[in-house]
C-alpha cells in the first residue's frame, strides 16, 4: 500500500480508538471532576459492559442487530446500577476521602475481575457485529461497523455535552463540582448527585465497551488498558473539562493509530509515547492542556 | 411570600422596643463545632418577621459557625433550631434551604464558573421558583440583568456581592442569613447593600446580618447581638446604641 492510503487507514483506525477512548475517559473525567474520586475500578466497569454484552448476544445468537441494540440499553443501565450501589454502600461511607476511595476502588477492581472470571470464564469471547458491510474505498475496504462506532460515539458525546451544559441536572452537577457546601446550602442533594455521577461515569464506560466488543473480544482482564489510557487522557486534557478530555482522546487515539498502523511500531510503543506526552504536559502545564490553573 | 402579620404588641419580646412580626427563627441553646473543637456553647437567639438582627463579635467568636449550624452544614451536639414553628435542625442539610432559609455566605462563594443566569437558576431551583421571582430579583439589581450571560467569576466585587444576595433572594426566603456582605466593598456598594437589606425588611423577611462595621450595623439593625465565646453575650436595641457605646469596645474591639 502507498503511504497516502496507509495514512488514511491509520487515521481511521486512530479515530475509532479515539472515539471509544473519549467515551470511556469522559466517564472517568466526570467522576474525577465532580466527585474528586480517583476511580481505579473504571476499567472494570468497561470490562463489565463488554462481558454483559456477550451474555446479551448469547440470548439472540441469530439476531446480532437485536442483541446489539438491547446491549446498548441494558449494559450501561446494569453497570450504572452496580456503580450507584458501590457509591452508596462504599464510597459515601468513606466520606469520599481521596486515599480511602483509591483503596476502595482497587478493591472493587479485584472483586469485579474475579466475579467476571467466575461467571464468564478465562477465555476471550467474540461478539458478532450487528451488521457486516464494508465501505469500499479506492485503495482498501473498511469496516462499516467501525465507521458506525465513530458516529455513535460522536452522538453519545454530544448527548453528554447537552446533559451537562443544557439541562437542570447538568447545572446541578456543575454547581456541585464547583462548591459542594454551597450547593447543599441551595438545596442540592449532593449525595444523590454523587451517586448519579458515579452511575453515569460507569455507564459511559460500559456503553463504550458495548461498541468496542464486536471489534475487540470480551475478556475479564480487558479493563487495564482503558483505565490507564483514560487516566492519561483526563490528565492530559485537564481536570473536569469535557473539551480537554475530547481533544486529548483524539490526540492519544491518533497517536496510537499512526504509530502502530502507519509506522508499524508495536502497540506498546504508542502507550510509551502517550505516557511521555503526559509527563511532558505535567512538567510544562501541570493543570493539563485545557485545565484551569488553580490557586 | 407569607403575608406580613401585624406586629404583636405586649411583652412577648422583653428586649424588643419596636415589636416585629412573629418569631420566624429561634435558635435554642445550640452546641456545635468542628470535630473535637467546640465553637458554639449554648447559643440562643431569635429573629422575627421583618426584623434585622445584626451579629457582631471578634473573629472566632462563632458567628459564621452559627450560620453553618442553622443551615445544617455542621451537626449540632445540643439544642435545636426552629423555623416558623418547625424544627429544622434534624433535617438533612439540603432540606433546610427548601424550608426557606437563604444564605449569603462569607466571601460570596458564587458558583464562579457559572454565568450570572445560571447562579440565579440554582437559587430558583431550591424552592421551585420561576420567572416571577427571577424578574423581581433582577429588578432589585438591574446591573445583573445586563450581565446575565457573563461568567460570575469575572464580575466586579460589588456585582459578585449583588449576585450572592440575588441568588439567596431567589428562594423567596423567610429567613435571610448574610455573612459580612460589605466586606471589601467600596462605600457606594456598601450603601447599596445597606439599602437593600433595609428594603427587604418591608417584605417581612427575617434577617440575620453578620457585620464588622459599626456604622452599617447601627443604620440597618433593629437589634444588635454581641457574640462572644460561642454564645450571645448581650443583645441591645440598635436605637439605644451609639458608635461609641461600650459594647463595641468590649465585644468587637473597635
């Protein structure tokens, strides 16, 4: 393949990675930004979404489209429910102390992993894509489903933005993020906002996983990469800025696509470069690319 | 807005020369603090409809802690707070403002990244108030109407204070708690805040005002409570005090 078409392929692959990563990272960014909780179990919410999507696909082995649509609804809801329970039963009781919540979410990470191992098993399992058509470009054919993933992630991110920026729920969440004591003094039930935020954050990771699972198989240890890359994206973009998170996700996704597809570096090399990028940003702009300098 | 009940005559308030409406907020012997540090030691006070009670005292006397205790933001270890006949000190913190307590916190504490309109919206949502109240509040502070889409952090100090007061008035509060609203403002702005507090009296709202300036306190307060060591040491009619009264020297140090 000539370099031009290869570059196009790399950009497409990178955009798919970026789209899924952006969804996952926005979920982490919400919990990090609003609740100040470093959710180490975020990748496991992603994994739970993927594993649940496989279970849903087993109910309708002959109707992948129906299974996919059902999974898009059921998986984020179930995972959000699990997250709300984790918030109310565990994080709230720790008063959201930073150190305690880190340890608690590490504990959750192992619990979810072991639960998935017990009920799902140690094997990676594929989920059939909801549709199979290839978009034939002059140089190569490309998966129509992957293009759909980019579109779907874009629509979902737009919905998240509308929720945060344009609705009363979003206003309440933003007010809580800025000053939770004053929010309480204006009748905002901060406990409920936190439970909801943790649920939405986990639900976004789950829906990203439902999108990704026809491309990348479901496995009980698949949560590690999304967790680390999400943290990289959130730190790179700046705490609590949706825009920063999106742009950082695109940056990391395209970096990954270019390095591993166009220049044939091993995938780990892209992660090394991403980590280096974060290190440099932390040195020169500790608040992230788009974060506001505090104090 | 509750109807403005006529003043109760007779000796209901022994300390009151000018009788106000019915008692709106009653703080009875409350104890509270932060962890093991006890700040309020059996503090008692009451404030009536249409009355301005000004609280003065040295730093650390417990004035701000009192407001936090009334709002339910710190737990009481003793005593109770009653609003309009209902005990509110057992409610979760977010229910207290819904009963009609508006807070103008020390240092304003606006939602700085939100616009003026959004800050007001948060206030309106507290008690489900709508366009009518919003319009009324914006009529009180026309400068805010010109800046509705401005991010509140970028307002001037005086405008930020107007917004903090406007946000609290969006609740149509029965009780308004103002924590040093004139702090750091220029004289014209102080005069505006003073006039606003005075005008609010006529609407029947019961106001607790924490104030360090003797002239402001004397010009708006009906009564002045002197707070010392976590309790109200003395309550005096503002009309009976002058700027050189010994209480200011004793309790405030001015």
